[in-house]
C-alpha cells in the first residue's frame, strides 16, 4: 500500500521521534560528525604526511573557510531575496 506524501512525512516523523526517545542524539550523530570533520584533515593532507598538529591546524582553517563560505552565500541570498 503506497503512502501519500503527508502519510510519509508523519511516518518519518514517528520513526525519528521513536529513535530519539531511545538513544542520545549526540551518540547517533557522532560517526557522521567525526567523518565530516575528518574530511577536512583529508582535504588539507591527502597523503597524511604532515605532523598531526599541523594537519589539525590546517583542517581547522579549512573548516572555518567552509563555514565562512556558507555564511557568505547565505548573506548574498538574503540580500537578493530582500530586493
């Protein structure tokens, strides 16, 4: 039996609430968060040859650049939508 779009939303919402009632959200998302952050280290040191402190320093800047880029795009979109 196929679900309507509204039923799919409700079914998904029910599943999410059930999942989060049983487990800590931080634990559920920890592997994804770790993979996301590790990606910045891979980006700045794909061969893994830098000392760990330098790799982490560069990864922190790559992460800040990523989020600054997103903030800039958001500001431009808000300005465009306001006009």
